[in-house]
C-alpha cells in the first residue's frame, strides 16, 4: 500500500514491494522498447533509465547493488547477456517468454 510520509518539510512517497516491482517492470519494458535493438549496454543502463523514465535510477531502492542484479529481479521480461566482450541488457523475445511460462 502506498503511503505518503512527511520528512521535515518534504513529502516522501513509500511504495509497497508489489508496487515497486510493478514500477520496475514498467520502467524496464519502457526503457528497452525505446532502444532501437531493444538492448542497452549494462554500463549505459542508468543513463538510459534516467532519460526514458524521467528519474534517476537508485539501485538501493530496489535492494540491489548492480544493474545485473536489478534485471535479474524481472527474469520474465529481460536478461543480461554477454555480447562481444560487453554485457547487454535485452528484452526477452516473445518465444522466450512463452517457453519460460511453459516450464513454470
């Protein structure tokens, strides 16, 4: 359940774990769909996130220390893979989503 807390003269919005995960899913999908190849280099993920989602990416908010850990929180949507000596975050194709749901 979303709560608004007063912290001094500021108001802080606190999301439940479920709402936070939904926000993460929406933002990762929006970010990757905005990229021409539906991929982004892991080292450029935070910059692309800020540009696409109009806000700074704070990994601590999601309880992780790296972008790779963050993407592992949404394995049904995206994955991190090695591509020519670089890590890329990419959206799962529809075939991979269907295949994963068949094995659950």
